C-alpha cells in the first residue's frame, strides 16, 4: 500500500495567514503603529507590516501606547515574512504601501 502524500495534513498553526518570521516561521503577534499593523518576532527582532486598518484594535490604543509600540519595534529589521507553510489557496497578500513607518 502506498501512502498518499496528501495525508500529511497541515495544522492551522503551521499556516499563518499573516506570515511568519523568515527564520523561525513564528510570530509574537502584532503591534499597531497608528492604523498600521506590524507583526513581529521578538526572538529574531524582525518586523513585517501586513496592512492598515484591518483590525479595529488600534482605535482603542492611546497615543502613548502607540508610541511605546513603535519604540519597541523601531529597531527591528524589516523582513519579508515567510509564507512557506501556507496552502496555495490561501491568499497571503500584504499591502506594505499603506504602512506607516514612524510617527
Ligand atoms: Zn523568529
């Protein structure tokens, strides 16, 4: 009996819609800088922006919180996120043109 190569199902964890750190393929979540959402990997100090105003969470943050967010990630390296684990049917579009890089 031959095993089907399709049986190696990927878990949800392995397919991060917003990409992952190009080194470890993980993310520590995102922070908001104004309306832009930056995903980060704290272990490797990298960041990538996945767009702006996709989540409403940024509206609940004070300017002080946002500046703290930016202070945390401004030294991080801009990277192209890894989408290697994503199914091809999942659109991993990023719209970096809308991202704000500073205050
Ligand atoms: Zn990493």
